[in-house]
């Protein structure tokens, strides 16, 4: 499982499976009751591969999944967002990206009722490496704007989180770098602050 979300009558777990579904790998969500019994389980995907990376509460009782897809989109691997009803029925599915590779690491609900996704891109990168990639959507998942930040990510093997953040001190472990930035509601990337742990 990639993530879990506590709801009023249980918990919903998201991940992926290659045991059943439509493609070689599908998103897999399962709702468990208070005693751990399976209330429902569903797969979501197309002909190729889909991965659920993050699951959050959306507007009302809706669920929103951030992930990646190679079945939908412009080609290669694209970011994906999907809204589900409380019982796991698809309300909408959207993909974001270019012809190469975009990966979602996190999705968050924004104060204007939409969503912000963060990850990395190769399609829109300024070099042969990866750039940090932000996608801002409305409440239906329609892309209002997207931005890149040249993070010089030689490797895409990194963790990324989008969250309202406040801190008084930041401790960085040895051999880890931390990059903090802001993204406005219209997708403008602010100045990046980098703290090196090496």
C-alpha cells in the first residue's frame, strides 16, 4: 500500500496490483471496516500500467487519488488525478504531461477547492535531467497551469511532499538535500531555498 486515509466508518488503503484488473499493473483501492473486514475493493486502470501514489479527502465525501499512468495521456508516463465517490465509483480521471515522463509524488487539496500535484518531469525539463514539476487544477481536475523548477534532479529517485508548511528550524540529515519553494494559486514558482546535508 502507498497510502491510507481514515474515513468516518473505516479506512481506505490505496496501492497497486498486478494480480487482477485490466492492465499489467492497476491502481487498487480497498475500504476496510472498523474490525478490518473488507467493505469494498476496486481496481482502476487501462491497457498498460497505473499506480496510485497518494489518496486524500476531496470536496464533501469524495476521494482523490494522485498517481501515474502509461495508458492515458500524451505518451510515456504521465501524472494522473482521479476523483471517486465514497464507495469508489469514478467521477472523473485526468492526466497531465508531455511525450516523455512525468511522475506524481504528492497531491494536496488547495484553499480554492482545487488540487496541487508535485513530482518531476522529463518532457518539460530544461536539460537531459529531470525538473521538479507542479500541476494546479480546479475541482474537476482540469489543469489551470503547470510550472517547472530546475531542480537539476539527475536521479528521479527522491521524495517530494506538497503541504502547508511552517517551521522554526530545519535539520537536514547527512547526505540529504532539502529544497523548499512556494507555488502560488496561479502556478508561479517562488524562490527556492536549498539546504544541503552533505
